[in-house]
C-alpha cells in the first residue's frame, strides 16, 4: 500500500476545526525547536530523519495505533521515506505532508470575520504556517486587500469565487518578515497599490500614498477603509479603521504582544513613536473596536473558528505590552532582549522596496521560518 499524501489545505482544515492530529516531525531538532506545526489539538513529536534511516524503533512506542500519523520534513522528501517505514512497521493510517514545512509556510486559509454594516463582508486570511494575517474587504463586487502576502493566487481564486473585482491593495507598512504581494497583485488586476509614504522613501516604483484623513471606499455602499497614522514598528506604520468597527493594527499591536521597533535598525529612534501610538493614539479610539493584527504568535490567540481578533478595551486590560506606565521600563522592554530578527529580513525589506528582485525559489527560502515581529514571544 502506497503512502498517502495530505495537502496543506487538508491539514489546515484539521487545525482550524481543532481535530486531534498526530505529527511526526523528522527535521533536525534545532529547526523543529525554532518553528513547528501547532494547534489546540496537535500532538507533535520530533525525531531527526538520520535517526530513523534504519527503522522507526526510536519512536515506535510513541506512535498511536488508533490515529492518523502525519510525517513532516522540510520539503516533503524525507517525510515520505519515513512514512513508508512507519507503514512497514504495521501502521496503516499514515500520511506525508506535501512540500513539507516550506509548503506549510505558504498556505493561506480564509476565515470570515463578519458582515459589514452597509453590505459586504470582511475575511481574515490566516497564513497558519507563519503567523501572518491579511484581510479581504468586499462589497458590491469590489474588494480591498490589506497586507497582501506573496502567494497572490489565493486572493485571486477567492475573488473569483465571490464574483468580486480586486481594486485596492494596501500595505500598512513596509514589511520586513515577508514579501508583500500588494504591488504584484495590483499590476495583475490593474488595481491601486497603497503604501505609507514615510516607509516608501527608498522604493524604486510608483505607488499611491496611504495617508491619515484619506478614506478608501469599497463598493457602492461606501464601506470606509480609513487610514490612521500609527508609527512605531516602522516610521510610516498606518492602521486601518474599517466600517467604524474594526481596527487593523498592522504590526503595532497584537493580541498577546506589541510590535518591535528595531527591524530597520532604529529601535532607539522609534520607541517613542511606538509608545505614543499604543498609549495615546489608540487610547483615543472607541474601546469597542475589534483589533485585527497583521500577525499572531501563539495558538491560544486563535478563536474557535480560527480567527485572530480581540476587543481593544480588553487588550488594554490584558495585553502586557499595554500595562507598562514607566517610560524607561517600556523603552528597555522594546529595545533590549528582543527575540531574534526574522530570517533574511534585510533582503526582504530590499525586495519590498524594489531594490532587488530574487526569483521565486529564493523568495520562498527567504521567508521560511517563524515570524518574529513581536516584542513578547
């Protein structure tokens, strides 16, 4: 009997539905410790491939006999071979994850956040293998996408399903952890690409300025995607207030953490802006706004339907990054003892500026690994 494959979409459905799932990850331990498949009912063990080349004795006692077993590696080759050995040992329900963690990093899963007041809907696209979040706002056959990921075909296919024309591509800031698909998709659909001008001083292409006080209407029902200047993660970071209900915070405020100000090498310069945004600008907004960030870091941030969101008033009570009243203590927190910076973040920034143009495979390699845009990890 041949080993069965499982697609990223099929595995994502299991994670989002909280289905109990057992994973045997055969990557090197350091890779596994850095980044793994996680979920509320995901059970995962790690045993490097080279320890299993002569058989699965090292993990035999840990494998469930009454559950599916999914083997995972970096690109899909080693996991296939290990899966074959697991089947030879008498286990029947064995699957190998297609394209491994590299493919898992690229899957986007749309989750409906809610209906909008004037008609239309808001969807959150969860990049579950990397923690990136992007948004699809649609009304009356038009759509705006906020913080578009590189894998633009997911949005195009979704737009076709919804019989919707993508008109606006909006980046809340110049990303350093993943390559934006905003400019590319805007060119493909003849749409408008928005970027905050203070983040775009070194870009090599034309764009439309995303500035405070500027409304972007989506559809005839005039659902407003209203920009709000909110620097700190970058000097140009701009939040979006959608339908007077949702606050898209980019990489400034997350559900369990806050954004880091150091990915352009200017932590000391930008920490004051970050504090001003978190402790003053956002404080002036309605506490009833629903926060929709551009990233998440922890499985516990995910709701029952897979969505990542939180009430702004509740975040001011529970988010540790919003509880530090002493300015010096806040400055130390966001400038010292930060987690490692994202993989290839300097080249990712240059790519998003248009300064370099790596091929598709190189772009995939640059993005592999966890997101590290938060202070609290």
